[in-house]
């Protein structure tokens, strides 16, 4: 049976709002429906909001998110304030777990691989809150970086999430891919030329937010918003569900699908791992299946390892995993996944 549905699905929003210091990100998030702040940066003291301000470790943060999932009536929006503070807790946890003084002590980017894997687990946990009808808004600071074009074509400035900047770290891309709504907030300054001195002076300073990708910042939205708006919650309020309800606007009746007759399997002289065909138009799954084939790993072993590490249940298929998990964990931390399988599931493959 295929439960085919049609129309727009009303579901909670996964948002990420980043911008320069002091522009009002926390105030902006406080306007979301019934917000609860996980105040990791201590920046909500001047706001009349619900907050949890004593989260001091990564395991405590993970347990706090689990509590919201298990008690969805606690709030209608969960605000993580901020992503950079959460990343610091994650790094402290990883370094303590492996008795390292810093993330660089792992060598060859291994520390950042552990970081991506652990932060992916955090985003997956936030996803469970979405299934309970809770909006999630991640706040983050912005940092201006210089991007150098290839072949000496020049340089330009680009605003990015203020997360670890090593090329081996993919936490920032994970967060951006995870979000349905990625907003960049900044002050728009206008340069005016003085008629007498002919010198340019900066005027203005209006707070704006960008909802679509630009040359100077990453942004995106799935709500057909204008490219640039005043940095005020009222301009996106129509996009944010009130929480507690996840409905399908139009739903059709289940359509029975006849079972195809079973085909006899050709005899084989050698047992080989069965690698399923990748879903069409999904290069991430193609990459995973290629790695599986190269390393003699089966889908059953991948699914079992993922379940043992607590990411997803063992009855969830590989093709149903979120793309950010496939990219950040299965591909980004493939060596660790493979070693886990050798150590805990199929030691004969060592």
C-alpha cells in the first residue's frame, strides 16, 4: 500500500538565524510561538522569556533536547542560543572523552571528523522535536571571511556562520543544509557623497535580513519570501506554524500496489555483499554504496551500526536517512563507521 498525499504539508520549521553582534537575534527568536531558550551564551538576561540557563556540558545539552522531545507540551519553539556555544561544548566533550587538550591534538583532521559525527547526532535529535510539532530555531554569530577565487581571479568578502573554520570541519554546512529557513541579518549602510568635500560618508544602519543566497552571505528559504526584508519577525510570521499540529492539507486514499512476482535468483559460486541500487538523483547514496562495495560492507551492517550508535532505529532503511546525516556521518566519518563495524559487528573483515 502506498499512502499517497497531495498538497502542502503544514509542519514545524527548522530555522537558523545568524548575524553580526548585537543586531537582536535573541529578540527576533523570542517572537516565535511560545519559545523556550537553551541559553548557552547567557544572552537572554534582558528578555522576558522561558530559558534553561544551566546547560554546561554536551551530554547535558543532548539530554535537555531529549526531554523536550519526550515532553512536547513544554514549548512550541525550541531556541538554541547559540550554535557556536553548542559547538564549543561538543569540542570539550570530545577532547575530554579522548583525553586530548584540544581538537587539533587528534592530528590529520580526525578531531573534526569526531566533531561532525557528534554534531550530526545533535541535529538528528532536534529533528525528533520537529516530529512532535515543535519549531526549532538555531541562532548563530556571523564572521566575515575572505574568499579567494581560483586562477588569480580576485577575492571577495563573505559572511559565514561563526563555527570552526578548518576545511576538514563540516559543521557549518551541516547546519545550513539542515535548516528550512536560513536568515542572515546585518545593518545596511548607505554611502553618501558630500557635495563640497566629495568624500563619502556612511549613513543609515537599518536592520535587514536576507532570505536568499547572495555573493556576500548564505541564506535560503522554502516559503517564496522576498530576497531582502526588514529584520522583524512579523515579516516571516506567516511561515512559522503555531506548533503542536502537524497536518496534511489534502490527503488521498491509500492506493493498493500489486506485488510483483518473485524472480528466481541466479546461482552464484561466491558469496558477495549485496549492495542495493541507489535512489535516482542522489549522489550521496551513490557515494555510500561505492564505499560499501570497496570495503566489502553490506547495508545490513551499516543499518546495525547506525542503530547501535543510537542515530536511528534498526528498522529504518539506509535510503531513508536524511541527506545531512549521510554526508556528515556515513561519508564524512566513513573510516570510523567501518572500524566500528569491524570491532563490533563483523570482526572477520579486519
